[in-house]
C-alpha cells in the first residue's frame, strides 16, 4: 500500500492528469522507494515525501508542460524540467540510496 495518494502529488504538481494516471505513477514511485530506501529509513513521513516527489517526477514524463511546484506554502516557478522533482526526492532521501542505487558495495566474507 502506498504512503501517499493523488491529492499529495497534486499539492506539489500542477497537472491536468487524472486520479487514475497519478495513482499509476504513485504505485511506481512506491515500488522504487520500497526497493531502494525503506529498509534503510524508518521515518514514514520522510519516505512519504520521497514518494511524493518521485511520483511527481514520473508524472512529468506524461505531462511535461508542468511549470510550478508548491511545498509547505512556498511556491516556485521552475520551467518545464521534470528533473526538479527528482532532485527534490534525492535531497529528502537520508539514505542516499535513491541517487546511487547501484553505487553501494556488498560486503562478502
């Protein structure tokens, strides 16, 4: 079960995408967060924030005209580059595993 819903994504993403479309991106973001971050972070609020920005990033692949973000009362006009949501998700990720999914060595004995 995802940590967020389409309303959470709609708070940071100005889009005409419908609920079902956003829920698809949310499900994908949830799987990524579960696979890369959840085992290394026990703060559900942080994981939900990562999931929100990652879902927004994924949604911009279908709706690239997105031009603004809003979080906790702060609005910013940022152009059409969906990478801004990716960067926000990476900045919020305390595990750094989102940014470097293959960059962690596995210790063996």
